[in-house]
C-alpha cells in the first residue's frame, strides 16, 4: 500500500537507512533498508523503495533504532522487531526478527524509545525499563 495522502501521517521516525510513518488511523508504513528485518514487511533482507504497510494493530506510537523498530499499541503493549543481537528487542534472547512480536511485560507502557542498540520503555507507573546495548556485564 502506497501512502498518497500525507495529511494522514501524524508521525515519522528514522533509523539507519530506513523510515517509518504512522497514519492517523494507526497504520504503520515503512521503507528503506531491510537488512535485519527492521521494516517488518518482508521475510527477506531486501530494500523496500515505497512505503509499505507493517502488520500491526491499534498503534499509537512508533520508534526506530539503528536497525530495530518498535510500536506501542492502545492497550499499552510494546511490539519489537529487527536486529536483536544486543537484546534490544526485549524477548529474552539475541535473535533478530522480521515481523513485529509483542514484548512480554507485566503492566502498561506509555512511552517507547529506540536508540542505536537499545530500547527504553516508560510504564504508566513512571518506571523506566531498558533493554539492549549499554548494560554492565
């Protein structure tokens, strides 16, 4: 699906060589480099030259890291995908994913942020949770 009506885009975010856009109705579109599945739109490592719909539901926020992505849904749940070697996807392993997967998290999240190789979650209670690169040990 091609984004043709830019007035419906409410947020954009950029990673390393890729971009995601969030529409007013909660649809995510992604395009650019997909070497680690960070676009969430294809099972292979190809570039996507046109904005393409990402499988998602009830999206209220998006964030791009260097080569991984996240979205926050209206239920306060986080979904991540892309490069995972530093544990930045929050799934308890170091696997990369080419489709969004819900992070197991007790509670609700109100804000997400992806960095180079890490992801931050701010809970509705005001607690900050970090996963990925930058930890000790």
